């Protein structure tokens, strides 16, 4: 069993609450309130900014050039590709770039992103990638699962699902898993695993809380 598989199995309840959250189910059947998705899009934009900082930290924490290059490539992809894509998606939902830049991070976004950054600052690259992996790999699992279930042509979230179910993102997730598993083979000990398991479970809970924040924002309107 690879490190990622073991972490996921040992945090089965947390993982399930994340990848099978009510927000995710509603994305799949198209019933998600538009207000919930708009709130999510804004917070996800702010999340990506902190996510980019985490990969900047991963460059610094990289123990070998190949790890540094991989982290730098991801950082570039977030800043120069994914952020622009996100802005275009937001525009389709009536959100301008000015709206995004003026928004404030919600509690769920702050809690999650600072947790990841703190894990990386206190630990090494393996700690940081463990804290990042639920997001990177989880979105691939969610996208693939929703696509397998069949997405109606009139589902307003069809393009979002297809983005994460697509081969390009699936490859990103697989690469992230492979790097995590390799570092685990090189550095893992019994004591170390217990620490990583706590990071992984906590990050999965924070992912679920991020979904819930979108639902809560819609309910508060």
C-alpha cells in the first residue's frame, strides 16, 4: 500500500465527508444553489493565492533539484494558467476580477490555507505535500466520480466537473500522488507516519469545511 493509500484509508471518515459532501453531490446533480457556487468561486480564488504561496514554500523545502523544479512548475501553473482560468470562469457567473480582489477570506479559507502553510513552515517537504494532497488528489477523485455518474447536458456545473475529470487534471493529481509516495518511501518511519496521518486527516476535514462554507453562505442570504 502506498503512502497516499494508507493515509486515505486511515482517514476514511474524514475523506468521505470531504469527497461525498452535500456540496459535491449537489454539483453532480445540478441542484447546488447558484449563490453557494458563487461564494465558493470567490473563496477558491483567494485560496489559490495561498496555494501558490504553499508551492513557493515547496520550492524552498525541496531537497533535490527535481523536487524544486516540480514545485516551481506547479507554482507557475497556478499563477499564470489556473488563476486566469478561474477569473474567466468567475466572469461567466457574473463575478468581475475587481469583485474577487475586493473580497475577504472567509473563516474556512483562512483556517485551511494557514494550516497548510504552517505545516510546511514547521516541517519538511513531505509534511507540506501531505497537507496539500487532499486538495490536489481529492478534486481529481471528485471530478472522476461525478463524471462516472453521468452529468446532464443542462447541469450548470458541467464544465467544472469536466475540468477536474479531464485527463490534464487527472495527470496533475497522479503526479502529486507519485511524488508524495516517493518521499514516503525515502523518509517514512513509524513515528513520522503518525504525524503525517494527523496532517492528512485534518486537511480532509478542512476541505469538507470549505464546501460547507459555500452552503452556509447561500443559506444566510
